[in-house]
C-alpha cells in the first residue's frame, strides 16, 4: 500500500482556473520523490494538499492508507514534516526551542526535549553550541538545516520539502543536498521534494515526477526520464542536454561490474565507486583506455567500469525502458 496516494484530485483557486487536473499518483514508503516542473505548474499546491493546508475540490488523498479527512489534522501534521524555503523559524526562540517546538505541543518532558534537540542538531551536521543561539545569528544555510531538524524532531514518517534549498548559494546547496541524502539513507523516511532545478531533481530523486500545468507528465527513475521520455515536453526537459547531468550525478557503483578482473589490470587507474560516470569517462579518455578499475570502501570490493556493461546494467535496472 502506498504511503501517499492522490486519487483523481482536482483543484482550482478562487479564480476558477484549474490548477491541479485529475492528479492520481502513488508514493511508496521509503521513496525519495522529486516533484519537478516549471513555475506555476502546481507543485506547491500538491504538497499543501497532503498536509491539508488546502483542500481539493474533488478526489481523495490517502496517507498511510487512511483518507486524510479521517485523520485528526494535528496528528496528520505530526506524521508529516514540512520544510519550506523561507523557513520561518521563531525569531524570539533559541535554535534549541525552535527544534523542539513541536514536542512542546505534544507535552513531552524537558529531558526528552533536550535529548532530541541534541540528536537533531548533530543529525543536520551542526554543533551543540548552536542550540543556545537565535535564528538571526545563523547563516541562510544553517537556518535551512534547523528547519530540517525541526521538521524531523517529532520523528515523522513523511517529509515534504518545498524548494527547501532554493535560497542558499550554489556551494552550500550542494553540501546540503549531500547531507540530505545521507539523512535520508540513515532514517529511511519518505521524502517528497519540490524543486524546479533539474540537476537537483536528478541528484536527489529515487523517482522524479515531472509536472506541467497541474498534471503529471511522466514519473520515473532518472534513467527512464532521460532515456525514455514519454513525449516532447519530457524530452525538452531531460533530453540529451541533461545527459551530462546524468553522467555527472550517477555514481559508478550503480553501473559498474564487481568482482570480475580481466588481465592487465595492474596498469589501469582505479576510481572510488562513489565517483561519477563522468569522472570515469574522463580518466578513460585521458589514458586512452576502454575501462577503469573501481574500488569500494570495504577491502576487496573491486570491479571495472566499461561502456558496454554499463549500458546493459542500465537496461537490466530499467526493463523495457532503455532502447539506447
Ligand atoms: N492562493 C492562491 N490563490 C489563487 N491562485 C493561486 C494561489 N496559490 C497558487 N495559485 C496559482 O496556482 C498555480 C499553481 O501554483 P503553485 O504555487 O502550486 O505552483 P508551483 O509549481 O509551486 O510554482 P513555483 O515553482 O513558482 O513555486 C499558479 O498559477 C498560481 O498562480
Ligand atoms: Mg512552489
């Protein structure tokens, strides 16, 4: 059963123009789904429907199998962390109190709150000393981290993030993306992440949902979007232009062969399995080689990367989808 299900959702605001058109979509537990699409296509509206900040005109939304109108609104929102771009920390509360604010509402005791504040600040890669500071004493990136810490404090099953990294500079943004992926792997939450940045959607999403004009145009893995676009809109978004992003953002471990060693490997350079396909291609070109060696973090985890096997691996991972 999906953890979030949109079923035939339609929505228009006062102006009457449909903003969401017959949206049906399942999101499964543990997925990291990115909602991608041009400005005004309805991404924020879709998120707000899930935590009932707005109500659909018709259709149903289920969270954890239960229609959201059957949920107690407060309970529903406790299960769903929400992080937005202008994070809206309470300026008169310390960072620590901001993080544990939700726990305050649920009547948790002081000891529990203190412990949780500490866990959360460490989880988002910040030092304990920040707990005593005020939001105005933080950088933009640090504020976003605290926003995430606050959203995670009540241990929700689902996290909705709306352009959550949009306001920070390019470098901090990349760092925050990496940390978010680490947190996702560690906590195994379901994340729905809205962005209009294709690179970000490709990097973060285990599945990408491309939206246009209030409807899903295509939902799939980054390989499906890039190699099997459903129509010209998807092609324009993901086509060959973004093949470079794909090659830069896909780690070798997803496409290399482990364990098999052809002869002559002594002369071949090795790359770490977390490096990108593009990094391997560069090394291959620089050295005039048809393959490179791959090493993993564990001793003895070794393999090779070469084009033919990478392509068959992609086909294997995306049955029937890749005809490249
Ligand atoms: N409160 C509102 N009243 C009327 N129209 C609204 C309201 N909120 C959003 N809209 C309209 O609904 C459409 C979808 O808005 P939404 O905020 O969901 O888009 P978005 O995909 O999140 O865009 P962006 O990438 O710019 O954040 C837009 O045309 C917008 O103008
Ligand atoms: Mg938006």
